[in-house]
C-alpha cells in the first residue's frame, strides 16, 4: 500500500499502487436537473458497444431513478451498509472551506493489503434494470401542492464508468489486467489477459465492470476512447437530447485553469460534485445535484458540498462566467478544452485549438409573416 | 550546565527509542517471515520431509502442528496405460493412490477464507509414449455455469521449470508450468459451447449483428463471419477464456509468480473429467516427448521431481487465488 492524495476527501488515503497522474484526466459533468431519463444515452452506448452475444444484461451507460432505482440492484446501498456511516470534518470558511473525510475508504476499511471492500452482485441484480423507475418517495395525497420544496420527489441519475483517479477495479485485479491510460486517464480491461475472476466487479463501488457470459471475461465502459483520441465527445454525451452532459479533461499537471470548462465548473466553482466520494476512488463524473431534493439524501451521494452547489445553480442567471460554461453543454460533438465569454456569447475551442462553438446568452427571436412570399404558402398557427 | 544535561537526556531518550524500534522491527520481521520452502526429495526415493508445509500458510487447518511428511508420489511405469477417454477406467483401481491434503491459499490476496475440499487423491503412470495423472476429489455438486457470481470447479498440477522455483506459482526468473482443467470447459466439450441458451434456456434475442441465420444464433456455428466478432472483444483479442471452439477442457500455463500465469498456445496437454457420485475424476495426459522442456526435465532426473496441486470449488466461489493448494510434493518417475 502507498499513500495517495485524494482531493475529493481532502486527505491522503491507502492505495495498492503508486503512479503519476495521467497527462490529463477525462471527466464529465452531468446536470441532473435537466435529465428526463429518456435513455437515449443508454441506447447510443448499447448499440455502439454492447450489442454482442453475452452482453444482453450489460449497460455501460444506464439512467436510474433515485431513490428507488438502481442497476444492478442496490449497488449503492449495499456498499453503504458495508462501509457504515461516513464522517466529514469541515475545515476553514468561505472560499477556503474544505471537507476532510474521517471515516475509512473502501481501501482502508478491511485493513492494509486487503482487497477493496465490495460486494459481488448476482444475475438477479442485473435482471431488472428499470425496477424502481419513476417511483417517487411517497404517496401524493389530496391537497398536496408546491411550496418551494416538493413533499415527494425523485430524480434521475445517469451513470457511466467514473474512470476513477484511484480505480478499485484496477486495485482488485490479481492479474493486473486493468490499466489506467497515462494519456487521458481512461480505465480499460485488457481483453486478452482477463480470466474472469470477477474481483473487479466485486470491488467497483459503482458496479460499472460487467461479466460477459460468452467471452467469460470482464468488460467495462471504454470511455469511447477511439472517439476521444480524435477529439470527439463520447457517444452518450453527443446523443444526449437534454444536453445535460459536458465531456472534457481536468488539468492534472498544475493548477485548475479558469478557461477550461471542466476545471472551472468542477474545481474552481465547485458546482458539480463527485458521486460517493467517501468510497475513495476519486470518480471523474461530476453531478450538479438536483435542486428540489432534500440535502439529507443528496449528501450521502454527493458529499457535503451539496447546499453550496445548489445555491450556485439557483443563482446561475446572474453568474455570467459560470452560465457561459453551462451553455457549452451539448453544444458541440468536439471535446472543448478552452472557453471564453465574449460579449453576449460563450465561445468554445476544441483540442486542436480551433473555435468550434459560439452560443448566445439569449437566443434571437424571429417573427415570420403570415404569407411566405418566396413559396406563396400561408403559415398556419397550429399551436 | 543545565543545557548540557538536557541535550544528553534527549540523546539518551532518542537513542533508547531507536534501540526499542529496531528490536521491534527485527522481532516482527522474524515472526512474520515466510521462508520459501523448496523441498528436494531424498535421492533414495524414500519419503521426504516437507518442513513447514502448513507453517507457510498461517491460518490453514492444522497450522501449528506439522502434518505427517507426504510420501513421494511414484509415477508408475506400465506397458498399457488407462484410457484417457474414461477417467473411471477400472485399470486405475490397481494403481497406487496418494491422498494429498490441501490447504487454503493464504500467501497472496485475494486469499481463500474457508476450506471446502480437504484432500485430492492422485495417481500417476507413464510408459514410453505418455504420462498420465488422475486426480479425484469430493465435490457434492458440480459447478460449471458461466455467469456473474458463479464459478467453475477446476484443478491443476504444477511443476517447477527451474530448480528452486517457489511453490507459490514460481517467482521472477523461476518459472513453473501448470496443467489446468476446468469443469466449464469440460461441459463445452461434452455438450457443446455453453451459450446464452445454456444458461438461460428460455431467453430470446432478436438477432446479433452479422451472425448467421436467425435466433438463437449459437456462438459455435453462427459467428464465423469476422464482422460478427466486433462486439466479442475477448474473442477478437484471442483471450483463451473466450474460445468457442475449444479442443481440450484444459490448458497449459506458465507463471513466474502470482498473477503472472499466461497460457501456452499449442500445448500437448490433453485432459478429461467426469463427475460421478459426489466426486470429480480428472485425467491429464502429456506425450512422453523429450522436445517438451518439462518432459526433458523429467528425463534428466527422474528420481528428483516435484509437483504441486491446486483445486477450486466453484460453489464456494473459488477462482484465481481463492483456491486450495499444496506445497511441493516429491515425485519419482519409476524406470
């Protein structure tokens, strides 16, 4: 075991291997407030990567309803049960406010040199990917009405592999068949070396490594690496009709850059939060928490910064720089590594430093005449 | 003056701390040291002591009291060998059986936490053409489904390829060779490749891209077009786990330490296993071919060979390092 610093829990933690951080770390921001669980991302991923025999119940990307949905069943609550409660300690105030995790991560819970704490789902756990879908927390009784906070609630959680800073799947593999790419931090299973021991499936807190019953080996989200290598966003990101996703890179070789949309949203403004940071894997999908859901529930998923993130999100309309970064969601199929707010527009540059997108703060409004003189056709107002 | 006293006290205090810490480090080192035991059998062929067989695996059953030294496994020379096609060949009944206790693998994580197999019965014969080993062990129900959280029964024999190779799957520049049999592969051979419909008989899928014909499109016959392999990444990468056209239920592996086992393509090893009345019977066969480096080792020094065994209980979630093992056992090849 070595000690590695995990910025998400504000302290050093145990991990079996030491390695320099990747040149840059692939990362995503998902805005849960905008997700409608249409599963377009799920289908885009499924048709592109997991339509083979043996992959029938495998979804590298899935969207589940919280609190009752989960795929595989109870992936999250089972591990929380095993871990016990988590303890955060607040240090500093205002901009210097930092939380430190005082409870053990999954690498520390069972003691040094032990495999990460985990659980292995069974076939039943994969058999109902949409169990709990659209279920709300309680009955809507007569007289219920909205007073700023919904008395009953649910929200959609879109999930992919987190391409973690400290992957538990990699730590658990006794054959070292899982590796994290030095160029972009994408975590992959060596499809030739894997012998199907399923230790990675047991160890991954997010259950995003799967056993293929035909290939008899583990498979996982490949971060659409063939697209990333060409500077294109992942298919789940490009296909998102709600434009809830932003795909980019976190800076790893220095301070976060204010002109990098990922650095700016995640590290500088802390609008988006990791999921289950207390497990200690340093996940790289960051969620903007749903503003209508009680903090008690959200904090067990997204950690202690939920209230601050909600406040930021509610004040977005007056926060031009942050709003500018938010407007880049779904704006391009190119990965944006730099952005600027110029006048009334947010501008984005791709990995080749080419300007690829320019989004106005206010969409222009066009009034069209009743008669289209060019074609001689009358326009009907069918609304 | 008082300053001098203070610094002397500090020096004494730090010095004594250092001595105490060093003593503790040495004590802990000695107490937890696990010597790699390499046993060279007595050249006379008489039974060889196996010091530390259970002491090398703390927590194993019987740890603390040394088990009786295992006898040297004799590879009996016969003119006519039992048929490999039938692991239950009555000819085995007249061949010496060595009852070999197994223990939990506790050296490398992930380890085995409960002993569900107690011993393996081993028999070995050879003639001018072949070597044959038969292993049998108690297994109430066979396990051979390919699914998440399900694991296959398996067994393996390990031989050193260099003198001094540790029994723990060899070590750096100390390779070992293994013959590994797996119940799931035996089912593939006996009943055809274990497909989705073997695991889920009532399942249906409309079609798989570029596979021939209509559902259920068996992997063994409908996936000849290379385009149909584009979603089968293990198969496309040549992973030996993902082979739907397996010729043998076994494979040969080489390793230089835990986690390093790599399959040897075109191995001459053949095998067959049968489960009957609560026992697995598995036969391994290897041609007596001196080009084979392992056989050459046998021939160079037939009196002083070694083997080690491992067995996996699939129902108890055994796989990989979660296995039952033995230390090196002396093996003598009869003339």
